[in-house]
């Protein structure tokens, strides 16, 4: 890690300017058709769902645990009794590729528009050797392959919505992290000779790689679908007190908890990425840092958006193609 990457990480972690878009000044969302927040029943996703529902939005909370989803829906309705919005739970297990098309099809059977898809759900530093149902390293599968597969299944709805809605308002946003700067390998994702990402068996490196992978996916999505009017951005929500810390060593978790920020701030970062008027079609492919500031990723990761492979080609495109290949057998 070079000095510039360290300085960027510090800028994203301490003395962060106040959010410019919060629940206090978000416009009414009752005209919007629908939003999806993956992992919306806990942590940052729950706080974002609350903001949107309180502003009369229609929110689908997507996650793998129906019981947690049902409890979140009841709690949000109790917290926002005057809302005229709508809440739905959508079953979605990003660690099981065979289930993702079923989830997307269920959503498409209920809705014919989609304004903002917030790919918030993910896992952080599980025990070394943890795998998805299909045998991928758990962080790579849950944080990258699953969200891309889910997004692509919903692409026709995003395209149809973008065709009739104000410019720049239909968006897909992707969860990155400060670990993109701190621990991701060169170019964000280290691809082997067979085109697959290397499994480092180091929890922080594999986590950083998966979060950098989302930045690469966001950039590649922006390149492919900018002409369709869909805006794609990646974001670091900030260092937050959430249940993502559950796999940390107890001492490390205690120290991190003290230094981290309240989860609502991360929701403001996600809110900025998905709803701020600062973000226009020209900003598609951008990186958002806490608590809602247009930024850029680590320089070598930015290089990976357009290049980085020996003999030419971009790491981002190669990584996207690998993720798509993993999903194809389950479509």
C-alpha cells in the first residue's frame, strides 16, 4: 500500500464532512415505482430502507432470511406509521446462484419498473475456507458474482424504466469498502492464468479483493449500459458499527467498534449514491466515499477499469466475464 492509498483511506475514515443528502432533505418518493435494497433487514440496508419508506417509497427488502425480513417489515411500519409507501420482502440468497434467478423472476412477476437497485448485502472476513453453495470463496461469491447475476436478471426492467424516467434517476449502486484501498491486490482483483480470481486464503486480502471487484463491476456496467441511461456507481459506506464485524477477533472487534461510526452515516452514503442530484449520467462509473462525496478509487484500480492485462484488455472486463461465466449454468 502506497502513501496515496493510505491517505485516501484516512480521508474516508476520520474528519468526514457532514452528509449533504439525508432523511431531512430527501424529496418525497411516493411517485417512484420501486426500490430494491439487498440486505435491507439489518445494518446499513435497514437504515436506508427506513429513510426511503419514511419518504413514502416502495421498498423491496431482499435477503435470505424470511424471518428477519418479516421482522424488519413490521418494525419499519411501526417506525414510520404515517408512510403511504409500501414494503415487501424478497427472498434472495446471494451465496446460492441457483436461487437468484428465482428471486429476480418473483420480483418481475410483481413489478414492471425498477428505479434504484442498491446492492448493499455482503459478507466480511468469514473463516478462511468458507464457500458458497457452488464452491466459490464466500466473499467473492456473495459480494460479486451473486449481485452481478441478480442485477443482470433485472436489467430489462432497469432499461425500460430508464427509457421513461428523468435522465440519471435510474441507478444501480454497488458496495465497495475502504479495504479496496487498504488490502486489495494490484488492479483490485488478481486473475490467474485461467481467468479466475486468486484465492489468497487471507481474510483481509480476499475481502478487499471482493470489494475492489465491485468497483470493477460498477465501472464495467457503466461502460456497457451508459447509452441505456442507467447510472452505475460504487461506494464505500464508511467504517461502521454493524454485524459485519461478527467474524472479527473479540479484541479487534472491540477496538474497531470504538473507532467506527453509527450505521446511519453509511445509509447516507448509499442514499447519496442512489438519489443525489449531484450524480448525473456523466458521473456513471464513479466512486463514492463517505458520507456522500464523488471520488476516485486507488490509482491502479482505476487503471484496471480500462487496462491492466498483459497483451491488452481491461481487468474489469475480464473479471466481469469470469463472473458471468460462473452464473450462466444457473440461468
